[in-house]
């Protein structure tokens, strides 16, 4: 009888510890962020990109892109499409361009549509899957994000400013190869 009692106690402790470990892992996937840090990173990363400093641009832009910042996602799209510092990938590049298009900037949408329209059917299917995955991971809803568009009168470019609700989100790594 004592052996059965000890076995049940051990089993109960094991289940309790396993349950705690599971809860801790789930909690680790939700991270608090500093939106000011992400705003600054996006702004600096875009400057690096425009100067042709692709390695610096990528390293600075990947974090805001993972958090859903559309300007960062847009630039990463072209880095992958052109193979600038990263391995060239049409599918990954179009995935980033697709998720960036959640804010519906006309120029971005036209670029996506032109590239997509020129792709053969099998490539379109892969692009569709990647865009859906990236929206699920890095999209506005998943990252608790709102974005506003405005026209920069000096550059004549649309600027997209994003902000997080509550500064909390789920972080997913960036794919470097298909």
C-alpha cells in the first residue's frame, strides 16, 4: 500500500512540474517591447538601406519587421527580392511585401501585383502560402498593431507609422532561406 501511495505522489508531482513547465514556455512566447526603440530602429534601418549599407540595414530592420512595422517589412522585401546582404528569395521577398501591404499603400500594392502577375502558377501558390504565414506571424492583428499613412510633403513618399497596443506581442524569427 505504501508503494502505491508513493507512486501516486510521485506521479502527481511529475504532472504538476510538467504542467508548470508548459505554462512557462507559453508565457515566454509573449514579450513586452519598447515601441520607441522600434520606431528609432525602423527610421535608422531605412536610412542605412538608402545609403546602400545593407548589412547594417538588415540587422537594424529585422526586429521592427518581426514586430509588424510595415516600413521595415517593405524594405526587407526588397532586400530578399534583390539579394541585398541576404540570400535572394522571391518567395520570402514576396512574403514580406505581402504582409507590408496590410496598410494598403498604392505604390506597394502595385509593386506586389506586378511581381505576382509575372510569376508562373506554381510560384504564385508558394507566394500565397508565404504571405498567409507572414500575416499570421507578423501581421497587424497578430502583433497588436495599428498603422497610419501620411504623405511626406518634402519627399512625396507615403510614410507609415505603426504603434503597438500595450507594447506586447509574440516574436517569431525571420526565415533566411526558403
